[in-house]
C-alpha cells in the first residue's frame, strides 16, 4: 500500500510528459496528447439536470405502481410489443 503518490504533468508544445511517483519509485511517460481529470465532489448538484414537476411525479408514480399489478404489467408488455413491431415493419 503506497504511503504517498503523486502525479506531475508537464505540457510541452506538441507533447505531454507525465511523471508518477509511488513507493519511492518514479515512472515517466511521454504522449502526444493527455487528458487530465479533476474529480468534482458535487458534480450532479452543479449540472442543470431536468427536474420533474409535481404532476409528472404523480403520473410516473402511478405508472410504476400499476406496473406491479399483473394485469397492468401484461398491458404494458402488449403495448411495448405492439410498438416494437411497428418500428421493425
């Protein structure tokens, strides 16, 4: 288990040089391109994701509740098969 690890990135005109260090050993890598990802702890809170209004939540709640009822499950399956057969024709 490494006690410490580090990554250094050197950007050159047409190349990237990566240096990683762990267990007191260093590794150098050369590449023509590089992608550096910095994790964001609150990513989904910052994105403008769609939100359901109260009517949509009530509708989908009713659909999901009905899907647990065997006759409704058969109806949903029939509708899906009917829609799928129209798409392939």
